[in-house]
């Protein structure tokens, strides 16, 4: 057992690669110290600039002969943030993959310390995988989001909701909640630390998606009963009815339904090949399915009691404008 003692008297750890002997400012986050250039930090962050403008009192704390600034952030967040600031290849722009924990730390810290360029870059990483249009959502290649979900699927999905709430990045929420609903909620609902209101959104949304919305979505298989211009009525009817019956077994979370769980995943473009219907039926059904998908997408924010896509997109445009990259001459 370690003897009880004053935590501040234990020797802090010098951050690997972020403790530079030729720099004159030491910063401490938890038990880690960083030695960086005061002017470098001030030139990138208006918050550090203001903080460092305050004259150092004669009896100020020092470390290694340098003035010491104590930060209230976690060492993990600060290490990732300083790495993103000083190493040009540590936090590359989209589409180069970056893990979610790094994006989250950089976003939290660049928001707090006003480093707009990094903030814009982190927002772009998250926005790309949480689209606000159906076309962009369907264009996401399978597996693309995996690099952003590296810390374990469920935990990272809930973390996106938490982060979006902390920093008011509301336009991420419809897709973030939809992704939460793709998981079986039972093992996670009680241990998750998202707010009670958001747990209600999650459960209410899941109930709607699994029930009413899934039923609406599979309607295209059997509505209308007879399609105008059908050239093979009995065969087409038989095919469509068989598929409609099979579809009743889809959409139950936790059952082995081959990933067919929620309305946006129930039917994909590859599935048309399994329907042996005539050309006219196929065209009508394809159009009907597109209409159903778009209508569902339009309702998605309301399903989770969130503002409309229009309102969310306006907030996105506004936030992105606020953190436009500076023009350097
Ligand atoms: Zn037909």
C-alpha cells in the first residue's frame, strides 16, 4: 500500500514528447506535466493568451524553474489536445481515420480553449459520419464509422450522444440515437450515464422504430395489392406476399435477423435481386420504397423528440461558420 500523503507532493509525470527543455512554461493536468512555449500557446489559443497575460506573482508556484499553471482538465484530454496542436500528423483532417476518443478530447479542449481550426477539424470528422440527409447517410460505406467507434461499440455510441449534448452539437443526435437503437438496450440502459431525458428519447424512439415505423416501411412490399401495368399478376402477387410474410420476422432487436432491425436497414439495394417480379412491379416498388425511406428520414428527429432537420442544419451551418479557419498570409 502507498502511504497516505499529500497528492500534490508526489512527483508528477513528464508527458512523453510534450516536455521541451527549451520552453519556459510548465502546465499540469492531474499528475502529468507538460513543458511548452508560452508564446506558441498564446498564439493558438485566445484563452491561454488571456490566462498568460496575467503577471506572475513573485511567490507563484514553479516546476523545474519554470512558472507552473495548473489545469482542471484530465491528463488524457490535455495530452491529446497538445499533441494535436504541436504535431501536424497527429490529428489529420477527414477522411483520414481518427479514433473517437481522440476526436472527443480534441473537440472538448479546442472548444474550451478557443482553438477554432482544430475544433472545425474535429466537428468535420463527426459530421461526416452523422449526416443530416438520407442521401449522405446511404452513401456511408459499411464499416466507415468503425474507426470512430473504436472503444467498444455501445460505449462509443452513448459517448457520441453525451459529447453532442455537452457541446450543443445537436445535428449529430438523430443519427446518434438511431445507432443507439440498433443495439439491444437491456444490458446498457441502467449502466449508461446519458441523462434520464435522453434515455427516455432512446426507449421511446426504439419502440416507435421497432413497431409503427418498421410496419410502415415494409408496406411497399404489399401495397398496392395490384400494380398498374403488371405483366405477370399471379407470379408477382405470390412473390410479393411471400416476401411480405418473411418481413414480419424482421425488425426484432436481439433476434438473429441478419442485421434487419430498424426501418433504414430493413431493405437494401441488393435485396431487389431476390424479388422475382416483373419490370413494372419492380419500378413501382422501388419508387414506393424510396418514398417510404425519405418520409422516415424526415420524421427521424421527431421520433427522438429533437428539432427538425431544417433547424438542426441551420445550427450546424452557424457553428461551422463560427470556427472557420483563419486566413494566414
Ligand atoms: Zn408484376
